[in-house]
């Protein structure tokens, strides 16, 4: 595994997300989330592909920070960039449409991008239990979990351990909201 690539991605993402906080009650530093996604892929998925781990660390940079694909391409190469692009919503679309498209696009993700997508949903659904976004009603949290189930349900089963972990967590999350 390329330690250098992974550390470079961690430092890049930390810098890009430096002024952002998560939506949860404790408003933790945003970078905790991509680190969590990378950790889930490595620990639960048993994945040691450096490009996938780096893409997990970078997965919200295009969507949520001032980062261009060209910048990622130059720093991390085309494979990492393609994975990040595949898990990035088109922010010019309305939120409702973006949510629908995530469900549709999930079925066409590469196996590498599917790993990042499933791990992202594991972390967000986990946060719905431990640190839900401030002000979200039970209905809104339930709606989020059910939507995440539909996205993950359409992802290729590239890693049964990750999918099984998500499924168990989603059931637990629906019981806990
Ligand atoms: P999202 O549903 O997009 O918010 C969830 C996203 O916030 C996650 O995907 C995650 O992003 C990020 N996030 C940050 N902190 C947390 C956390 N602690 N726990 C979980 N996720 C976190 O919310 P929007 O505000 O953008 O609204 C989108 C949709 O919600 C719209 O389609 C709208 O119709 C609907 N809505 C529903 C309401 C209701 O009451 N039912 C009310 C208002 C809107 P990432 O994936 O980048 O990690
Ligand atoms: Zn994310």
C-alpha cells in the first residue's frame, strides 16, 4: 500500500475541509468524516488498495470544497480522480433530483467507487444514531436512512462484508430513531 499517497490525500482533504464542521450536534471537524469512511473500507471491508483509500479521504472535496477535478488529477492521478468524481453529486441540480440520481447511479458505479459509496452511507447512517444533524425530525432521519438503503441496495456487491455491515446498521438505525 502506498503510504505516501494516503498521507498526501489525508493532508489535502484536511486542508480543503479545514473550515467545515459536520451537521451533528457536536459539530465535529469535517475531516473526521472522510477519515472514518477510509477506516471503514480498510477495517470492515478489508481493502488495502491505496487508490480506494485515498479516494475515500478525498470523497467530499469536489462536492463540498473549492476543488477541481484537474487539481485532483494532477495531485493523485486519473484512477483516484475517477473514483471521487463517481461519488460526487451534480450540485447544479435540485436536491430532490440529486437524491434520485444517487439511487440510479449506484447501479453503474465501478466496484472501487461502490466501496466508497457504501462506506460513506455506513458513516452517515452511523452518525444518524450517534450524532444526527441538528434539528432533524424523526421523519427526516427515517427518510434519510431509507434513502441510503435504496442507494446501497443498488450498489454492486463488490464487498459482502461492507454491505452486510450497512444492512445491520440500517436496521439498528431505523429502530433507534
Ligand atoms: P442531506 O440529506 O443531503 O444531508 C445529509 C448529508 O449531510 C449526508 O449525506 C452527509 O453528507 C452530511 N452530513 C453532515 N453531517 C452529518 C451527520 N451528522 N449525520 C449524517 N449526515 C451528515 O440534507 P440536505 O439538507 O441537503 O437535504 C436534502 C434533502 O432532504 C432534500 O431532498 C429535501 O427534500 C429533504 N428534506 C426533508 C425534510 C423533511 O423533514 N423530511 C426537510 C428538509 C429537506 P456526505 O454524504 O457528503 O457525507
Ligand atoms: Zn461523505
